[in-house]
C-alpha cells in the first residue's frame, strides 16, 4: 500500500470517528481536534525546513569544496601532461590518473544527492498530509459531516437520467442483458462529481468501463463512475461530496457521452436510484 493510500485511510478513519462521536462531542470540539493535528503537522514542517536549511549549508560547502577540487585537479592534470611528455611516460598511465580524479569528483556529487533526496521526499509527504487534513477540516467546519458521508444525489451537475438499473436490450447486441447501474447522459467534458466523501480506490482504464473512478465510502459502500473522458483524481485521494472527480466522456463500451453510475453494497451491485433520491 502506498504512502498516499495509508494517509488517506487514516484521515477517512478520523472522519468516521468524528461522526460516531457526534452525539457527545460538539462540532467545535471536532474542529479543535483537527487544529491540534494541524499544529503537529506545522511543527513537523518547521523541523523539516530547519533540516533542509542546515543540509543546504552542507551542500553549499560541498559544492565549494567540489569546485576547488575540480580546479586543483585541472591544474594537476595540466602539469601531469607536461611532466609526462618531458619524462617520456606512456599516455595510458596519464589517462588512468585522470580517471581517478573524475572518480573523486563523482563521489562528492553523489554525497550531495544522498543528503537532499530523503529531505525532499519527506517534504512531499508532509505536504500531502496537510492537503488531506485540510479536506477533513472543510468537512468539520461545515458542520455537515452526516451529509458528507451520506450517499445521495446525482453524479452529475447537469444532464439527464437516460437508462435505469435492471434488464434492458443491450445497445450493442439488442439482446436482453442486465444493466448494473444508472446512466446519466450529457455532453463530453461535463463534470462528474462524487456522491459522498470517501477514498479513491481506482482511477484509470478498466475493461468495459473505459476511464473509471471507484470510491470507497466505508460501511460496505462503493460507487463507480464509468466511461469518463478524463480523470481528475488519483488512487488514494480523499474526496469530498460534490467534488469534481472526472469529465464525462464515451470511453469503453459506450454509445455516447454519459456516466455509468454504480453502487456496490457489501460486494453486491444494487439499484442506485434510491440513493440518488435519498435526502
């Protein structure tokens, strides 16, 4: 499991804890928890910044040392060539000496990379944690946690319901076939939105679905949004309700611009219609 997925799972778990404790804890107390977590992250970021600053000083010193050594090596190489020619030393011996000089310079460069790479990776992880915490803060400060995790509404902002869940004539074969979701038609490029907060568990091509986004909402609920033209989220992202996750398209097994919307409950595909009109 990637670092992004672990962070998202942690944040979503925190969200569910906030919801489960809403009967005894006020929204202000929940907000205080988020603020405490933010302060911890800010302190970690300050430590990373201080470490990076100190490391940059080391790198600067190494760079100056490297430049001085390279200049010295160039002077030595030039003198070596003159002396070797005067003393009749073979050319291969001179070349071997030059290779040794290059090796020393390369070791210094590798040391610079070794110092900087872990700090840059740590900084990126902290930045991603901060983004996920900000998403959680938006949920808490809005005082609409129940609404955020409740699966409801349409997966589009504009368009119309064009095909229902259940048996229908397959648009490709004309034969009766089970349609495991709802189709919402519109124009290519129309926004496709998440119908509840959750974690993105799939974002990419899948056979039949074309470009697909799959979101896990907890409590055994998963939603799928298929046939998109482009995807706006990545696997492991925490998304909020109503967030744009894709642009409508006609990829995969599709006859026109629409989003195929599925709801999976405890591993079984169910009719999404009751959730669409759930208020």
